[in-house]
């Protein structure tokens, strides 16, 4: 592989291979166990890095060959326990096939969380993998031994179970903000205008096209609970126009 070849590969224009460390710490030691039957809320803890690995490929004549592929290594943290869950997404080639079985896992992932990739375009991964982004999913549980010879558990993201968050998944936002008794329900107030301006300062120009992604951006920006409640009410009343 030449330097020219590597400069064309992209996870935000990475140029060199990143090797996995050889001695893995048991990052989930002492944390409450997760199981494969329950659904959890996860968030991206850091921007992914890239590894190159050898992978077997089936040929038409029934034989196999080894090919080198690049994978994005993603680490997600479970909301309550802090357990780390890992996902490996191939990113050197993307398959937008209409058949689910042939579609790339990373394409399925972003579609399921409500942020689909543009078809047949190389993504800008820094715009897609936003640290703090959240979603719901189950896990695949793998038991083994850590570097010290003790039993350990590793968790991997069960991509087919991934789904985007709903408004009710956000704390303190399940109920819309109460209407002021001094004003008719549909009459705008100075507070309405202030709340709308604060919301647009955060969301305008983001290109977000649905409510759960907008909620995620507001929470990542540490918007006040009252602003988030106001956003939910405005969205319910059709006052928020997408894309933002």
C-alpha cells in the first residue's frame, strides 16, 4: 500500500494506521453486569480510531482469500453502569445495497439512529461520529480472561437492535411545558420568543431534520431543562421547521 493510497482513505482524512494495544485492561471490571436481553442507552465516549486487519473473503469458485480492510473502532458507554461496549465498523468500502444482508453495518447503524448516510458519497466522519451522541441498543456478551488471568466480560454492540432515542428517553422532558394561564393557548409571549431564539442559537444551521436528533444536540449543548421543554412543546405545535 502506497502513501498515495492511504491519503485517499478517510475517517476524517486519516493517514497512518493505528495499532491496537497488546495488553488490554479489563475496563468493565467491578461494574454491574449487562445482559443480552435488555435494552440500554449508550453514548459515544470518544472519536473512533482506525485499525487495519486481515479478513477472509469468499471467492466465486468456493475458495477463500485474505484481504486487508480498515475498521473504525467505536467505544460506547452505557448510561447507568458506565460499561464500555465496542463496535467495529468496516469503513474502507461502503455497500449501499438494497438487500439488508449485503448493506454495510455502518450504513445500517446510522440509518437506525436517524442519521442516514448520503448514498454513494464518502462521508465526513467527523460530522457523523459526534462525541456524546446517544441511542438505544442491546449488547452481545463475550466471556473470557483478562491479562491477569481473571474472568472478564466484554460487550459488543448488537447493531441489528440499535434504534434512535425518543423524546421520552430524555430526563425531565416527558411532559410539555405548561401554558401560562394569563395568555390564550395560541398567543405568543415574550417568553415564547426568548425560548425560540435560544433554541435557534443552538440548532439553526445544523441541518438536523428530526426531533430526536435535535433533542440530542440540545442536551449535548447543555441547554437548560426549560429550553428543552419549550422545544418539545414548539415541535408538538409545528413551530419548529425542519431541516434546521
